């Protein structure tokens, strides 16, 4: 038995191979389409990405998501306690979801005599995934709970998202954007740049132009963040835009003198419900300068 086991939620967007490699336990989110509900454990689950995006493109019913159920948390904690003597749970920002508070309630009601520590990551998606991977790697190496918590808490203020949304349909259909703003942005090819800030996702500038302009600016950003990354893993994240993600990775690899692990990750159904097609993002831990993408200045 390990000293520590790691639990997270299905919004972490982790691929199944990483979850299995590092022995991570997942409390599943639910993706709801009409009267059907699908458990999602990351970018995989009861609904494949291919099926999800086909539904997104063709269905008049827009998907919604639901946080893990109390039963889902209970089962995840029980499973983790069979792996480790202590458990660390790392969850999506409580400013974005009620997941962390729900996990706290289950832990307080049913696991008060167990050694469980829960953390609000202040981030989501693959940025959360990196934090979970860091903790799970340390757990596999036999590090103590205190050592893992020290590392995770040191990284917490540095979780980054640099995202450019190409299509605002998802924001409109989910009620986060008015039709007028969607129409104007699409008509004038205005693409918002969003970041993590104090646990929330906030707009911080915009790019005007065709998709090639977005790719050009994102290609400039990659080598800059490589210099400032605090972890070995960086995610290039996309929504149905693999050719652009590959271009970004190829540009980063030219400058990857430290041998960082650069992973291309397509958004799974949980996160894909809330973002638009052809979105691109970097998710990492480290410094950030808005000039990188807004002005192409290092």
C-alpha cells in the first residue's frame, strides 16, 4: 500500500492512460444530453469524445454537466483508501463548480476518522490535471503526505490558462453570452483571450483576425512559457483543432532544450460542453505575461 493516494474529479480532463499509469482515482462528472446522463472520468467515460462532438454538431439539445454525486465521492474515497493510507483530493476551482464543497460535505459526514485532505485547485481542465499528475507521481515515488502537500501548495498560485476561443456558440447556448455579443464577435472575427485569475476564468484581451492570426500568436507564446514553466508537463489543449495543436507543439519542441513533456490534449465532454469549437489553449504552471499573446513581445 502507498503512503498516499490521489483523488480528483472528472473535470480534470485526464486521459485514461495517465489515470491508470499513476493510479489516480476519479469522482466522475456527468454529461447530460436530453434525458440521458453519462458518467465521465476525465476525457473518457460512458460517452466517447467522438460521440460527444458528433452530438454537439448535430443535436438541437445542448449538453449540460453535473458535478459528482455524493455516491460518486463516497466510492472514490473508498477506492483511494484501498490504495493509500492517506488521501489527497484535488478538485476544480470552487469558483467554477460546487465540486469542492460537495466533496467536503461527504468527507465531513462519512470519513471524519480517515486521513483525507481536500484542496481547491483554483483551476480546471488540464491545468488541474497537471497538479493531479504532480501529486500522483510523488505518491508513486513514496513521498509523504506532507511532502506532496508542500509541493502542491507551492504550485497553486501559478496555475495558468492561456486560451483563445474561436467560436462563441457554446458560451451563447449555455447562457454565458448574449446573442448580440456572439453575433458581433463572430461577424468581426473577434476572439477573446481568457485566463485563470483568482480561481475564475476571465477575459483579458482579444485577438482580431482570421484563425491564422491566432495560431501565429499562440506559436509565439509557446517558447515563452517554456522558459517559465515550474513543472515538467505542459498541455496544449484544443477543441476539435488537432492540426493547430500540432503546429504549436512543433514550434515548442524547437525550443524545448530542457526536455519538457508537451502533451496535446483534446477537450473531453465535460469541458467541451462549455467551450467552443476550434478553441486553443496552453495549460501549465509558471509565470505569464499578457504581452506574449496580445503584443507578441517577450
